[in-house]
């Protein structure tokens, strides 16, 4: 039986396969990259479409000059970041456009390098350089310069997945690079077969994620757990703040540790809050400020013991750029708690692997994160920030508790499963969870891969520069001989 419209669809598909102008249109592949990126971030099961995103970048970079490809990458970046980071408008107003352009610059630079690499005849070398360049650029963009920003990396699209505990060993940068590696393997095939490879590998990757998914939380013996609470409360040292804490303890009397937000109070913890900890015999972690003589301060997380004493302090390692957020921490250490070493970082510190890696290397078996996400920054900002904790938990195999003054707070077990959370706007909300400190924390592999990728890119660029300078010298006219 003939289905109306079926012949039209076949003709459209046939036209796409046979028309060289459609197949080799860089603008079309740029658009495909943008759509694939947004779809991959829209739903967990669509995350493998990041393979299509990278394939689009590779195809778009094959034609045109280096300058043209830079502008293509810039356009792709703007179309990605302007939507995914639209909350920048709430925070920075018109300056958000400049920040989107800075982020888009790195995709433009990758497009320039991809165009340069694909002029080589050695396909294996092309693939190695494409993969190494992306990892190097992404790590530098996220971790190593003043405007570093790790959100919206392709690997972060996998964060809400039930398969995250099985693939987290690669690390967030490793997941991005893995998608690029799969896409770049298409270069080994004939042009007519490359698109088949990309769609097939995307489907296989999706099926693999389904097979390794585990939606059920792990069960830990109660003798190894800590009962942890998180409370959204303003001014916890005030009479009203203490009343909120009292109500929480009445509901969860076995709670041993409470986490409050960043900037829960100004200065050190007030005496009223310390006295409350003594009366309730509970540990409490909250953000405050540690004033310095020159009218500056450290944005600091304080740990109060059941005796009402401050037993540990940790300043924020990476204050937010363009904000009055204190001075960077001079040192980083773990809290030697009754349950073992616990790392404490503040808000966006969790976004930077160079901060959290340090805590794991110092023996942290759990990470606590006082956070402050303003309500007016919007729901999209809170949702994006909520992707960080599960990803870090999957990378390190440690539980993480992240608590803000409002919005989305989370308790994540070492299997990267969010076992308790609050929702946006979340004002006055609480969370309660039983978590077990990890016995097998690790550093993911991408932290080591990047130190291989960087030198590979540097050596190639130096070699290319040397070859080019040699050719220029060889073709230069010798000076006229005077007789």
C-alpha cells in the first residue's frame, strides 16, 4: 500500500545523498552541529548526539580558509552559548554578549586547527591531532586562565544519566574527547560511508548507555553512614534562623551533620549558632567571611563542632570573576572529621577540577559544598549548576552534598545518584540523606591524558612552523650578485 508523502521523503533523502552542494555545505554542517548540541543537552538519552556535534565541526572545517573557519566556529559558539547561558543576561546585562564571544572563541580556534590538520594525508595523524587539540583547548578554557569556565562542555551533557557511574572514570573532559574520537574515526572511511558511521556509532553509544545504566541507588550498611541535613535559611544565627534549624532537627533528630549556604552570615559564626550546636550536639558547616586587615576578606566555610568550637576553616579557592567574592585561598586542606577526611569547597570551586582534584589527592572521602546561587539568576542557571555535583561524584567515586540558600541543593552518593534534592525556587526548603564516605576515591583518567595531549599539539605546531619557515627560506630569491 502506498503511503502518501513517503515518496517525497525518499526523494529528499536521495537528494541529500547525491547533491554535492548539500553534502559539502559548511553552513549546513554548522547548523547540524548547533542543533545536535542543543538536543544532546535537552535529554539524557540524547547525549550521544554530541558525536554528531563533533562530526559537524569536522565537516564544516574541511572547506575554506583558516579565517573563514574561525568565523564559522565563532558563529557556532554564539548559537550554542547564547541559549545555554542565557542567564548571563540576568547577571551581566549587555556584557553577556562579550562573555559568549569569549567562550565561542575556543570553538573558532578549534575549527582553525581542524582545517589545518585535515590538509595532511595521514588520517591516523589527523585523528590524533583533532582529539589532542580539543582536549587541550577545552582544559585550558575550563581550568587554566583568568576567565576559566567549565560549564557547557560536551561531556557535561552526560551528567544526569543513570550510566554516569559506569563512564565517569573517563572524566568530563574525557567524555567530550571520546565523542570527538568516535566522530573523527569517520575520516578512515570513504566519504559516502562517513555519515553512516556517525549515525551508527551514535545509536550504538546510546544503546551502550542503556545497557550500563543503573537507576537504583546502592545500599550501604547503616553502621557506615552519616545522616546529613541541608537547610535553606537566611541568617542562621538569628532567632528566626535558629527556629528553622530547630524544626529541622525535630523532624530528623538523628542528624549528625548540617550544611548551610555560602555567605550564610558575615564574619565568623555567631555565638548563638555555636551555642545551638552545643545544645543539639551536631556538627555544622556554613559559609561566612574571614576579615583581613586591609579591608578585604576570605570567603570561608567554617566547621563548628558539637562543642561549639570552630575546628576547621577553608577559604574559597577561585572567587567569581567580576564579583566582590574575597581573596583566593592561600592553601587547601581537608577536614579530619569523626567519619574520616572530608573535603570542603565553596560554590563554583566544585566546577574546577584543579580544586577538587587537590581535595581527593589529600585523601577526601566526601565533599561538602556551601553554595550561593541567587534566585534572580533564574532556573536555567540553577539547573546547569546542578549537573556539576553528579559529574564530580562519578569522576571521584565520592559522595557530595551541595547546599545553597535557595534553588537546587543536592545530596549525591558515590555512584553519582542524586538521592535527595530541593527544587527551584526552593526558598526555605530542606534535604536529608544518609551517605557513606567513600573507600575507593580516584582521579579520572582525563586529568592524565591532557598532559599527553598538550605536548602533542605543541610539537605539531612547532614542526609545522619549522616546515613553513624552511619552505619560505628555500623559495626566497637569492640576492643579486655584484660583478
